[in-house]
C-alpha cells in the first residue's frame, strides 16, 4: 500500500529544509485572513500550545508546551477521496495524527479529526479528538452512541483495564483511514505485546467518526503533539506517508487458476495482505466477475470467498472455550497475528494448496487450559480448477484438556462498508441436505431447528448450502466416519441455539476496537453501531463434542502431541444448482468402483478424502487403464496414480476418445504421482486409458 512513500519522503525533505523557526501561539480556530501559508504550516488545534519544529536527517522534530493542547505541523500536500495516512514517532506517548480540512488552500481550523496518545495521570490513553464546524469533540455526530458510552468508545487507556486490550503502551504509530464507501474516519494507534518471546504488533482503534465533510473535500496531513499537562515535550516523526487508493481491488489481477501472495489486497475499503486463489471461468463458471478465495490479514487470514466488495463468505475455523478464563478461544482473537500464518504449499497445474495455522487464544492472549496451554490448529485448503476443494483440519490438543468441546465450522456472511449481512441472503437462505434426498430449508423460517438438531447428525452426509443474492451458492460438506472411514476423526454435532441471518456482529473482521460488550458482561462479541460497519452473521455451528477427554481416537505427531483430523468438502456453484453440488459430493465420498485394471492396482485402506482423490497405484508401466463405474452422477473426478514412472506429458483417452489437455482435463506430476483432474460430469461407466 505504500507506492508513494519514497516520493513523499523526497517531498518532505524539500519542504522542511528551511524550517526550524519558533512560532507564536495563535488562537484556534483560525489565523487572520492575511496570514500567508508557507510550505509547512504550524498549527494549534486546541488549548494554549506554543511550539517549534525542525527537519534534519529525514526526521521531523516537534516540541510543544501547553496544558490540554494539540500542536502540530500541516504538510503542504493534501489528499482526498479514499485514502490512508500514517505516521510513526519515537515516542509512545504525547503524539498523534490529524486530518485538517483544506479551505481555499489553507488549513481550516474549524474542521479536523485526530487520533492521539497522551499520558493522563501516568497512563497512556488513546483518544479521538475533532472539531466539527467549530464545535469541539463532537465525535459521534450520528447520535448512535449513548452519552454514557462516549468516553469508553473514544478513549482507550493502555493499563489492562479493559478486556481485549492487553497492552501497556503504544508503539508510536498512528493511522487514519478515510473510507469513502462508509463515509467514516477510522482512527488507529499501534500497539504491541511480547508473546512467547517475540514482540508482536498491530493496530487498535477507537470508535469511528462519521465524516461530516463533502465527498470531494481535501485534507492536510498533520503530525501532532497532544499534552495534558504544562510540561514541555518533544516528539520526532521519522515516517509520515499517505496514499489515495481504490476502495476494493480483490488483490492482483490474475488470469486463470493461480495462488498468489499479495501485499495489495483491498476489500470494503480496507488494505491488507495475504494469499489470493483465483480460478478460470471455463472450469469454474461460478467464479465469474473476479470472485476469488482469499486469506486476508485484516480477517486474521481466516479464509473466505470474496464474492464482491460488499460480501465475503467464510466457513470460519476451529474454536473452543474455557471454564477458567472468559472469552472465545479462536484465531479471530489473535489481533496481533502472533500465531496466524498462511503460505502456499502446493502450486501446480492441477491444484493449489494453502496452509493456514493458528492458536486458540482469547483476545487477552490467555490460554483456555489451567496449565496455560492452548490448542493449535493447522489447516490445509486444497483447491482444484472447478472451485471445489477439501479443507483438512488438524486439531492439536496440547496440554491437559478441560473437558470442553470445540467447533469446526460456523458458516457466515461478512458484509462490507455499505451493507448488513441480511442484505446478502435469499429466502430461504440456508439449505441442509444429504445424498438420499432429505432436505431442510432455514432462514428466515426457523421452525425446523429442532428437527435439524435431532436428525442431521445421524445422516451419512451433511451438505450445507447458502443461497446468496447476486452471488453463487457456497457449500460445505461433512461426512459420517461410520459410513466413510477416514473422513473425520469422530462424528460431528450441530448447534442451532442462537444463529440467525439478522446479526451484525462487528468484532470480526476488520474492526479493531475493544470488545464492546465485555463491560456489560458479554465477553464473546461486539455488535455493530452503524449499518456501515463490516459485520458478520453466522448460520450454524458444526462441533466436535465427542472425545473431550482425549483418551482415544487420536494420532500423535512428531513432537508427541495428540491431534485429530477432520475433513470438509467446500466450494462454490452456480445459483440453485444443487445437482452439481451433489455430484461433487459423490466424487468425494461415493465415487463408485474401479475395475478392468491394467498397469495399476487399487491400494487397500487408502481413501484420498483429504485431497479429493480416487487413488490407484502404478505397477511400473507408463501406460495403464481402468474402468470407472460411478455410484450416481459425479462431477470433475480426480485420479491419483501413485509412483508414476513417466512424466506429465501423457495422452489421455476416455471411451477411446483422445481428450484435450487444459480443456477436457488437467494433469501434473505431484510428489512423484500423476494427478489428473477431469472436466466431465457422468453417471455412466467410463473407460480411461493413459499412455
């Protein structure tokens, strides 16, 4: 996001070369009309400040004195539209950043917004400050925040007083985003904490402030010093930059099936980095319109389908709870990204795999177990060209269990900066079905909740499909390990006790405010204050309630830790194409049988569920063949021939017709195995021959 940084640094050098003079105090809100604005404009935004500034060796040094004052320097460059501004100081207190409205080429002291850190009675306190049309500290001009909550929402003491604010100081960084979609200013301060011997840092934010200026208003960028006492202080800013940018790019423009790391992933007006998986519309028609699958820093890398700049669809993650410590233990709590990590681990023509790992901690970085340990989770998302893949979850227990179950998935809609989750659902919104034809339709109707809870956990397959406005259907599938051994560690359970499409929960993603409901006794979430906030609403909980004592049904990793593996099929399909979804489920679980084998064998006790593969093993001949007899209509089957002796340049025949590579099929050599994805749908036996 910092494409203009070098240019701005040069501009600062030129602007500040002749500075270093003291200025007299001038009363806010504005100087006389005949005052000439120089390249740099020192300003007093509040109080009785007197100050000075100078530039040397690439740094802007400011000194100020004045109780209850804000003193700063306006850069001569202005920004407008949708932008981010950021500054870094050498201090962890008495610093900040302001946006001052431009009026006829001058700073308009009647209108500014600022985020600051100042020592108040010995405690660093983050505060939002503003002046709206001459009135000081309006802050919430919408009337949505009760007067009793204003101090809590716009001031954050860094003393450990509040749940989800485990910080004792700032890192000297400040940021303001003007979101032109929502029409709000977002005000941030850098915070950090040492976690497991590493210092980790990110942002915390106050409540937003509704932009009261016109859409085409320009703003001066202004580093500031805020003082509560009359004691003089000095702050050095070494890094000041801003950038106007697009409101939502969805990551790099990638053609076809690809997995790319990016530092330029913007959604709903917020910039971040991550991994973007894109698809070829020929093989995945539901990806038309630039739809992608993303692992985004601003959602703690929690994976999601990017349907539009207003809609993400997410399968959630593993989550647990504690009898000893408040809060939810989940990756959305890891706001410093201390444990969250994402990397592309497999990238070939036929598939892409992304590894996503995280720890289950609460927002205070406390662990759920009495011995201070916490579970860790490693997930692998494996994608094929059709936009359908497998999510593998390795839940690593760690430490002594406390008898609490954990969650595997909680499908959710995440709305952007100008919508609420309910806007994105069709009616019915959620369909639960199986391959035997049983089906429940939910939302807004909830009358089937009891029947779902009672019956669906007994099904062989649990197919969850969400119906979205102006977007393809998204689906996920869990299976009964009794019917399909190897698909799950243990059977899953369901929870429909509280879910709905009408929630606007705002503690995830993007939002970096303290958990707002904790002061009222609810340590699990925050609700949105304004419709423009990014918010989410979830549809059902898929839970692992069996084996909470961890005495059976587990594996042991190389470090001696117990873990269990769960699998989930997922993907997107064109709207209301339930037949296509069922065909993909059969390809994963009920693919049928293989006979007429030549040059290959079928290994025993190998399912291939974790990669969506039908597994064969080569006998050493570079030519082979077999007959595939599907158990019902299947779509896009994937065949893996282990220990393949040849290369990936093969001739593939189906019923004696030679197929066209990268049209009828895609194949590649993966770890010595020939993996073939076939672009077909069939309910009839087919003869496959490979030369």
